């Protein structure tokens, strides 16, 4: 009973089947039939023309997206605890050639227009000060909270007012969508998002992410930057095959819904131990060191999240009945 991360979950059987089906001779890099079909497939999903650049890691997708949106001398507004700030080892700074991450506070790792406005007001406009070019938000956030379409739209409008681009780190984009019962378009370009790092690895794929560009004219630059950064795989059809398999029969939504539903009994058992509202598949719960040790002694695995706190993450392979023993153990504390 491991709840460390949805990265620790196994690969979905449909992905293995898709990889086996793709295991033939085809063109290298982006020239294969599966890669060539991605733009049309995702354009249908997003209800408009998009360009898709596949990647094998979420970090590379985020860094590549922001390198397109911000020059080396610019700044990127993001939350203090955003993944690109805390957990990506300066990848954005490297990919952009030196752009600065300008951080802001916000409850549950969510940005809001008031904090963004205050941060811009403090920057100054002289040549001595960093000029912001983009905003980056994560949906769901590092604390499992979800931006609603109107919240994204408010930030999107702020970006347009200030001449900024908007990037969304969607490592758990699917989990946010199924919770809201929203469409991909409503939570992205219709709300002002310019580039989306669409995550699949946490949701059942082996190593597949899709950078969605809502301005297809940026695709050539994105692909050249991907090559220069060493992320253009010669056998890219195996990444593309995973993306197609995740979309087939809405597997990406089925998996995300399963993960979200498995988190519900854990949240109910935790009750007022919850530190943040349980909105997706990631919970932050108050456990004393003795309580955490007691749970681990029973075989339940999870990460600490600071003194007296733990992070619990459910995945596509967790069913509600599977997590019942852990829920019972939490309720019994």
C-alpha cells in the first residue's frame, strides 16, 4: 500500500500494448506516422488547431514551454512553491538562458491576481529591473488544489493586460479536469493559456508528456530548442504511441477519475487532519511522528511533508476498495 506519488504507479497495460504495436520500422525522430498524427488528434481534443511537441519528462516540457515565452533577460511569475521553482533544479533558468523566476505567495500554491499585481508593482520598469514576460501556474497545484476556469481566465486577463504569456504546468491536468467536469479547452486556451505542459506519465504512461502550443507557429522553434537541449529522441514513435493510447477511449480521463475517487475515502478518514481541501488525488494530512510511524509499521508508505505532516497520493491503479485498509487505519488513530 504505497502512496508516495503517482510517479511510483505501474504503467497501464494499454500503454504496453501500444508500445508493442509501435515496435516496428518507421522514420526516426518526428518523422514517424504516430508523431505526425499528434497535431490532428490533439486539435480535435482542444477544439482548435494546436501544435504538439512530445517529451519524455515534465521538467523538459515546462522548461521548453517557458523558453519559448520568455527571453534570457526576462522574468517568469510563479508561486513560491511551484514545481518549476522548488523541484526542477533550475531547468527553466537553463533552458531560457538565464530568465529569472519571480515568485509570489498564495494559499495552497495557487496564484491570484492580487498577488501578481503586487509583485509587478514592486518590480519597477527601469532598465535596472527584471521585466516579466510570462506567468506560470500549475493545475493541479503542488498541494493538490485546482484552478477553476474562471480563476484561470482572471489570470489570463491579467496577462493580456500586462503583455504577458500564460503557461500551465498540467502534470495533473487530467485530475483537475475530471474534478471540475470541464473541457480541455475551457481550462486552457479559452481561459487565456498560451502553452500547456500536458502530463501523462503520472496518469498511467511510462514516459510521455505533450507540450501543447495554442499558437502552432511556435512549433518550429520549440522543436529546434528540444533538439538543442538533447530531448529529441530518435525513436520518438514510442512516446507518440503512449500519447495516442492515453487518448484512446478517454483512458486519460478514466485513469484520472479512478485516482481522484480513491482519494475520497482517505480524505473522509482524515477529517479535520486535512491541511488543504482534497480536490484531486493528492492529500496533505497532519500526523504526529508517532502516528506516522504507526501507519508505516502497518505497511502504508507515504512521504513526510514537513513537521507533523504527510503527503498521500493516489494513482490510477488504486481502487476505492484497495485503499479501504489505509482509510480504516487513519480513522483508527
